[in-house]
C-alpha cells in the first residue's frame, strides 16, 4: 500500500461552532468550501488536504474518537482496503465512492482502537 500523507481530518462541532469554524477556514485561511449538507461541511485546502465539520448527529455510528479523526491518502482505495483487511484491521462502513468529486473513502479501527480514514482522489475514483 502506498500512503502519500495525512489528507483528511474530521472535527465534530456543535451548531454555533460549526458556522464560526467554517468562516475561519474559508475567510481567514482561504480554503474552498466543497460539499455542504445540514450538519456537514467539506473544506478543501490548496495542497489537497481537507477538513470535514460534523454536527454530533451526523457522525457515523462508530464515532470519530473524541470528536477528531484523520485519514491517509492512498493510491488505490480498493487495494488498500483489501490489504488492511488481510492483516486483521477492521474496516468500518465499507468504501464510499463519490465520482462526482473524484473521491473515495473508507474508515477503519486501528490497533489502538481509534477510528482512522483512508481516501483516494483522482479522475478514476
């Protein structure tokens, strides 16, 4: 598996902090707001990294640790999922493909019990 960096971050915030944090990232940091839905905002940075803001009610059932998680960029999301499974790592929720934004992601529980993500970006995702 080829991991190219830590590129995904998730932060769980309440409604008041959500708006203020989104404003900080976009207006002060100059990030681009991507996907938005009630209780969810995907924020893109120029280097390809992203932060997703989640309302507590939008966090997956398996959770994001103590409100913060991060994920690794991989070259091949399907191969990475298979390799993680082959070494006994628990995949959570399957791999999700978002072809409209050329992105795919999955989550897993690490040996330390924490939830992590892995993701792929590119034209064939």
